C-alpha cells in the first residue's frame, strides 16, 4: 500500500485537533495546521487524507475567530486550483460562506470543481452539486446557470435531472413572487410619500392663509384666541398626519410650522403690547 503520511504532519494534526476542541486556542490550532500542510508533499493517499483533515480543522479554527473571509484563500494556498479541493473541504467552504451570506465567494470555485471530469467520478459529486445549487446558485438568482449545469451533467440520470430542474423552477417562482411583493411595497411607500407631501403643502397653505386672516382682523379680538387657534392648527396637523415629532424626517416641517407661528404672532401683535409666548 501507500507509505504513511509523515509522522510530523500526523502529530501536528492531533495537536491542532486538541487545541481546537479541548483548549479552544484557535490561533495556535491554525498555526499547527499550517505547519502540518507545509511538511506534507503531494502524492500519497494517506498524505492527502491528513492534509484534508488539517485544512478542515484550520477552516473551523478560522471561522471560530471570525476570520471567515480568509478561509478560501487560506485553503487555496495548499491546493492551488479550485478543482483540486477535496470534497469535504469544498463542502465546508460552501456551508461557511452560505452561513455568513456571502455565497458569491464560492461561485467560480464551485463551478470549476463541478465541471472537472475527474471530480465527476467521485461518490460525493451528486451531493455537492445539490449543495452548490441550493446554497450558491439559487440564493443568487442564477437560474439559467443552474439549469445549464444540471442539463450538461452526464453524471445525473434523467430522474435526478428532472428533480433538480423542478427545484430550480420552484425557486425561480419564489424569487419572482418576492420581487413583485418588494416592488409593490416600494410603490406603496412612494404613493404614501406623495400623499403626505401634498397634505403637508395644503396645511402650509392653510396656515399662511390663517396668518393673513389674523393679520387683517387683529384689531377685533383678544390675545388668547389667536394663540389657541394657531396651537390648535399645529396640533391638528400632528393628529391628521400622525407625525412623530421625534423622527428626524419630521423636524424640517415642524421647524416651518414654528416659523409660521412666530411670524403670525409677530404680525398680529406689535412689539409694544405683545404678550410673552409660552415655549
């Protein structure tokens, strides 16, 4: 049989596993994995198995340190080409980047691996194709690419092809429905903003007219009714529009109302006998 993997690499794998699982020392675990991978040559089956295990431990340790962005480049420094990644390593990478909602990172890598003729003979090929479809292509809306990949795959029998194509079709329908719902919500928001804008303009016009009326009849009434009238108009606006005074978007309009209130007050009452405005 094949000669065993170098004992140094196997020992480093054991140390890395202990550091990851028992001691939770993730940085040290990554260092052991790197040292182990550097010691391994290429070729023997047992070496390949140890190297794969070192990379699996390394991926988990990097993820634990929230250094998931480095994972793919870290792995590729030991395997160089995407199509040479062991199935277990590819699976872990797809799952990781799917979990952190960055599936596009695995788009080209997964495609290269699945199109490689040597990989098509591996027993894990079917499950990795399904994983790539469900976690990478479909969440990104790459439906045509998914159909092309499935139809061009000679490894799948007709029943498997039909099942995959049905999954792609269902996913496309869901995607379209969500897009339509999102579009309808945006239209509703835009319509609401338009109505609110028109209402705001009407109320501003109403306040301006009220100010003119107050100015023209100021000599016939006492102080208190004006203050109450202006305040009532201001409150009416808040009630009708259901404006949240704490919202930043409401501040400019409230500011305009206060300015109008002050201008109306100034127009109605000359400086000599103007009562104090209670703030």
